């Protein structure tokens, strides 16, 4: 029994949810938002209008600057939204557009006057507004919309379709807590928009008894007997002593919330305005979502010929737009075909190059081309040539080795040469080492440079066939001393002369140092 009861509860709950969804989707829904810059007061008016349209409206709809009307239309379909109320402001007026989705029409209104909820409530002595009033939709009341004119009938139909319809045989009176009044004035062609809170109180009894029924005990300190309360009314205030008459007394068909409101009994319906308040004037009616033909305009009237001319011009514009669209689609298709063809050719070229590369890799290398870099050879070949032949190889015999050594020398920065202490820098040498041909040094057998006994060769190690640093080939050495012409200053270069001889350099014999140290080259 317990399991079957749980299953029945789940089934009944699922059925109730399904029915609620069907009812919710069947009623009209609305979006209330703005377009452009509106200001603080108009923004507050939008919030108040959303409050009126609850619960079948988007209460917290977020509107961004980059949103366009098409964005709202695209979202409205899946959400079941049927009406748009769009507010905008110009330097001279505030406007409201009322649109029916998805294909219109659109009614353009001018808001002549408006008052916010806070302004209306602050002007009342006692307001009746609470959250339970907004759990159900308001009751729509239309006044004076039966006058002649297609635009008036269209307005009446549009307002009726904005709110859910009421079945008088099934509706519960306890759900009706608010009402919206739209009153049309045929003379001024203005529409008054009002929003009221409803309250039902019993009639046919004294005010003191009604206070006791509502558990509001009056002050009876001045009474000697309780019967005086029933007769005099116990000094009620003006709001509590409101006069009821035939204009608001009716017989209730159902039991209404509140003490004393019984079925088939007389009760009075009292309205309290809770805002907002607007005065509207219809400006024009347009087909579609604001982009169709003008069906009605308050200020401008056109003849049949002018209307036909406008229709023809609009039809031509539509045909031109359709032709441009077809041309754009054709251009897009042509560009896509060219793109596909180029892609196909590129893929074929890539495959062909890959095949050629594979074929070339199987064939032996015919030799080094002019622009190719030779493979670096090792020093073992040079050493093998020395041992086998007995002499140094020529310069162009192993170019790879020469290139590699040249690149190795250029890796690091050049070292600075040390100057001998006490010797001035000579500009006439131009950074070159002097050619030593006198005493103080001897040439080695291999011709690699000058060296002293027990010292390293002067200058860098040279490869076979190269010229020694600062020297000449054998047989070309001259008899000039210390790099050629002498440019020493007689007054400054006294330290280079010996005491016994004049005009001769002060070099000692072999192996003797005097005044300076032998410079060493890079080893």
C-alpha cells in the first residue's frame, strides 16, 4: 500500500506539472526593455511596467548596448514571448512601441505624461500593496474602446491579447488581486493607463462590527456599554469610514478572502492605485516589426495614389535587395570554387616535391655545387698527407680544413697586445709587427717566424704555405732594422741609444735584454 501510494503521488505530481506547463505556455508573455539612451526616470518607469506585467514577463531582463532588435526576436521564439513593450526617449518626448511577435503589427505611442510607483504611493495616506498581489496576472478593464475606427479596434485587440484571458466559470476570485484600467477618450484620442490594488469588504453591518470581524479592536474607553459601539462607530478615521454605494457594492458568487466575505452576500470592492500612471497617444500603426507599411498615422494622411506609389517603390527596393543577395551568393560560391582549386593544386605540388625528394635521396651526390657548403673534413687527412708525402700540403688541397680553422679564429674577440714598459706607441707601424733581421732573434727552420732561444715563435702559428706574422718570404728580407724608416724623436728616444755609439739602436747581443721585454705573439 505504501509503494502504490508513492507511485500515485509521483504520477499525480507529474500530471500537475504537465498541466501547469501547458497553461503557462498558452498565456501571452512579454519583454519590456528600452532602446537607446533613456535616462534614470524612464529606466525606473520600465521597472514599474515590468511589475505590472508580472508574472508573465522577464523581470530581470538584461539589455546591452550592442544588442539589436533582432537579438530579442531570436530569443523570444524559444521562450514563448508574444509581445514587446519598447521604450525610447528623444529630446522632446518619451515614446513606447507595442509590438506583436513574430510578424507584427507595431503600435507607436507617445507618452504624454507618466508617474512612477514611488510618486503615486507617496501621495496616498494608506496604500495596499504586498508581494502576494503579484503572483497572479492583473484583471484588464477597457473603457470606451467601442468607438468607430479601425485603429481603435486594433488597439483594443492588442491590449486584450497582452494579458491572459479569463474564463468566468472557472476562475477563482481569490486570484484577482490587481486590475489594469485603460480608458480611451475619443475627443482627445488619449489613453489613460492606471494600475490598482483590489480589496473586498463586507457591507450591511456597522463599522464597529466590521472592525471586530477583522480583529481590529477599536478604542472603547469613552463608551459605557458595548451597544454604543454597534450604533456610533467608535470614532473611525476617514479612510475607515469610506462611504460605499451602488457603484462598488456587489454580490459575491464565491467565498472571497477576508472576514465576512461570504458567497451570496453583499460586499464592496475598493480600489487603491499603486502605480505607475501613464497618458498615451497613438501616433501610427505599422506592419511587421517596425519595418513594414504604415497602416495608420495620426498626423499624416495620404491619398490612394500616394499609397500605391509608396508600395511600388518599396517593391522595387525589395527586388533590388533580392538581386544583390543572389549576386553575393554567386560571388561567394565562385570564390569557394577557386579556393578549392588552389588547395587541390597546392596538395598536388606538395606530393610531387616529396616524390622528387625521395628519388633524389636514392641517387649518389654528384659533387659539391658552387653555392653549397663543403663537408668539414677532419685534421687526420692533413696529418696522413704529412706522414705519407713528407711535406706540408698545399693551401687549396684541403679547403674544408682551412675554412674550419678560419671560422674558429673568428669566434672570440682578438686579444690585445701588450706594450713594452717605457716604449711609446708608434703610429708609423700601423699595428704591424717589426721585421726582425738583426741580432736578438733567429729564424726557425720551418720559416714560422722569429723566436729567441728557449722562447716560442713570434706571432701566431701559421699553416704551411702562409706568410709569417710581420715577416716576408725567404729571400725577400731586407737589411732595414726595426720595421723600416726610423722616426724616433731625438729628444724623447734617448733610452734606445747606447752610451758608446751614436745613432745606433741600443740592442745588446744575442741573449741579452736591455730596457724592454720581447713581445710575444698569440701562440
